[in-house]
């Protein structure tokens, strides 16, 4: 199972057919083709930086004395892009005005969107008292409250 972040367009009603689901997992295409994957996902600044690092890696590989460091740099670029690329995509959507409306665990994107649509329709029919109660037990993100609990990413922490 994968976690899916659901982003809604600016000003759109939820659920929206134009919503974007971003899987929170390793991106194998980003590992194989980091620059092309970044360009395909409209991450322009990241793609330019990856292109510069790829060029440096290629120049290092051409020099026999720097072959192994150059190869390590290229593999590191691919690994970082594959592991963090989807997070960069989510951050780019937020910068463009989209807002995250749900976090869902599902086997595939279609199932995740169906779950999101069911949750959103349940929210519309709920009363004000029901809306005050959270639908699921996700840790509250952000700074720790006065109780000393909080979260680092999605990992709940208890501070003493």
C-alpha cells in the first residue's frame, strides 16, 4: 500500500475531477531518467540543477582519475531524485496555489481517489457536530502544542 496526497485546484470544490494525486513513494522513472522526469513533472528549477549535476558527473566520468566519484555523483543524483522527487512535486503544487485536502492509503491511484470522493461526500452530509470530530487518526502536523506532543513529518512524537 502507498500513501497518496490529494491536492485540489485553487478555488475548486472537493472532490474535484481535476484533483491531483501524488504518491508518497520511490519513483523508479525518476531514478532512471532524473532530468526528464523533473521536466515531465514541470519542476523547472530542479531540472536545471539536475542537468548541471549530470553534466558535472559526465565530465568527471570522462576523466579516468575521477571515474568513481563521477559515477557516485550520478547515482546519488538519481537516488535523491527518485526518493524526493514526488515531495518536490507536492511542494511545487502548493507554491502554485493548490491545497492538500486529504491523505489516503490505497493500493493504486484510482482506489485512492474513490476513497477521497467517499470521504468528501461524507463530509458534506455530516452535521456541524460531526465535522468537529476528525475522520481518521492522523497526527497533527506542525509545532507541538502545550501538551508537549507533536509530529516530525508523519511520525508522532511525545516531548517531555
